[in-house]
């Protein structure tokens, strides 16, 4: 595929090649000089219409580590505030000879529009509640790093599934790599349509959800996307669904703990677990850079 918008067009073989290549990129990042010439002469634009820390910084570093020029477009400081449209904005950037776009946008489908308006390769860095494919890839990479393979593994994802592009992308990706996914949350935050995906089951019972799980992922309660009616109270949510020591004790012995970030500490995850020995949360962050280097390389240079 020319773009990474979601995983619809991606075969298990290509996805595995991406993860294998990320290991090579990780070796580059372990060197004293963390730079290769792979993208020399190419210009990558990070076009962020919604805030980000991890995705934006790691993509910019990933592109620079491969010697690309990087232009960072921040919506808040742009002429969008004067009423300029997304289409006109993308056409302006493309006129400056941008070779590829990395797009985050609050609207589902916005990355597809940038692909259409620009005619250039686009990587979706999170669109609304629809997809965040590089987050799911770095999650898969982190689980694979731990267990050697996703085959036969069970991943429980607990939290605000309804508003989560991370949950959707993991539910698409992990079964393609041989894992089972259990999505868990209160019924109001658990869209039933996701049960139609192969390898995915839903549960409103967190203890049932983590039983047999090799990885337990907590998701942020996206209060900015909840305009009312989804939760009776945050305290009640935490009492039942918080990923804490008691819940982790119900998972497979030694199960790893993931969170895409940013975290609401002591709401969807206890600080003890987030900072504990089974947590791989900072490992996820670290792996994000190597995985994003691999995606950029795959789309802009080739698949070897
Ligand atoms: N996980 C994630 O996408 O984090 P940022 O919003 O900080 O990029």
C-alpha cells in the first residue's frame, strides 16, 4: 500500500516485515550516531490538527534520524484560524514540495482527505475515533519483543473503547498477527459492532477479560469526547475497571501492562501498576520511534 491509513490493505506478511524492519531501526537508535541517509533529499510534513506529545515528537525524530527534512505544521499557529480550508492548506504545503504527510486530526477520515488532496503518501497519526495505526504497530512490537511472537497470545484492552482509535487499530491489527483481543469496558463505552471483527470479543467484566491475558492495556478515559451520559461517575468507573494490582493478579502470571498514553493516573490505571515491574509503558514510547522509522522507510523507499 502507498499509505498507512488503517490496516485494511495490509497483509500479515507486510505487517510482519514492518515489525522486523523496526528491529533494524532499533539497532540504529542504539548506536552513538543515530543517523542514516535513507530519506536524504525527501521532505516530510507532520500536519497536526490535534495535540500530541509522543506521536509528533517520535515521528519528527524518526524522519530526522533518516536524514529527511521535516516541516512541522501546527494547526493552532496557521491560517486555518483565518478560515482557510483543509484542502487549501494541503495544497499550499504540497506546493512547497512536501513528499509525505503524517496527519493527526480530530475528524475521522481526515487522513484520507489529505491523501486525496495531496496525492502524496500519508500516514495516519490518529483520526478522530477511527484509527491510530502506528500506535497499534508499536503495541504489537512491544508484545512481540516480550514473547517473541503474537501467535496464540491474548491481549485485554480495558477502558473507553468507544472513543478509542487505539482500541480499533489494535482490534484490526493484533488478530492479523495471530493474537486474540478482548475489549472491555462499561456497556456505554463498548460499541457492539467491534465484536464482528475476527479474533475480537467484548466483555463488560474486567476480571473475565484479563483471565488468560498475556498483555493488559489500559486506555484513557477521553473525557474531552464525552459530552454526557457515558459514565455515572469516574469513581465508580475506577472501582470496577481500574487496572491495578488486584486486577492484574487475575491475568496470566507476569502479564505485561501497556497504556498508549497520555495516562490519567489513578483513574484508568493505578500508579503502582503504571510504574511497576510489569509495566512496559515507557518501552512502548521508546519503541514508537523505531516503528515509525520503519513505516517511513517502507512507504517512502521500499520494502526491502
Ligand atoms: N499515544 C499517543 O498517541 O500519544 P500522543 O497523543 O501524545 O501522541
